[in-house]
């Protein structure tokens, strides 16, 4: 006969949060974002899967925390797209650029971009996160048969912008103001979304 669990936090011990985080690092590292599951992370940490959700929320939240994601584009960009469509490209580009103006976001963002480009272990994590958590959410907001391609084009434009401005630091890109870059890049993002 199954034991009925009462209300409150699932059992897991006082160091459970740290064990879950360590287990998540191993699972994401071994299986990528797509292959890692909350159940496998919980099993590795020797806790109930409900405790993973209690401490971290969804898998995307856990991934964001252990990788120290400076932004949550998977949450913010779909909200941006729900606003007036005629300025969606501008709002997306401005959101990303203004977020990177904050030193803490920029520092962690650059680290993530560098490791995503050159890291054999990190690249599949970032790709899996974007493919599962961000791109489908953008595509869901678009009313087009090629919505997935459009979402991928937007992601490529934003990634290229951030790499050129903050990683490679092309002088003209690094020196341009946010307003200058928004004025030049937003029309392209707008066309990818709705053109």
C-alpha cells in the first residue's frame, strides 16, 4: 500500500538543493539540455523529483540557475511579441542591447557566448536550451508557415549582434549607441518576424 505524503516540502535533507544543482551540472553535461530530465537529476541527487521543482521550478529554470544565465529570453521575448506587432523587432533588439548595458549581465553573457561558441560540452547545452525553450515560443507567436525558420533567423541576428559588439568587439559596433544599433538592426528583425 502506497504511503500518502502530506503537504509541505518533499523529503530530501538539508543539503538537497546543493546536491540537485551538482546533479544537474552532471546530467546536463553528460546528456545535453534535451537529454537531461528532472527525474534523472533527482535520481542522481537521491531526492524526489518534486523537490527539484520545489527548489528550482521547471527544467529551464534549473538550467538558467546552474549556468548563471544573465537573461531569460525564453520568458521575455514571447512577452515582447505579444505587444503591438509593428514595433516587435525594435522591442526585441532594444531589450537585448539594454540588458547587456548592465555590467553584470554583460559579463555573464559574454562568458556564456564565448563558451557556447568554443565549448564542445557547452554548445549542445545552449543549442538545446534555445531549440527547446526559446525558438518554439517565438514561433508560436508568429502566424506563418515558416515560423521556426523566422524564429531561428531572429536568434541568429541577435547572437551575431552580441558577438560582434561584446565578444569580438568590432570597433564601430562596440562604439555605437543602443539607439543607433536599434535603428539599423530592428528593421531586419521585424522583417524576419513578420515580413
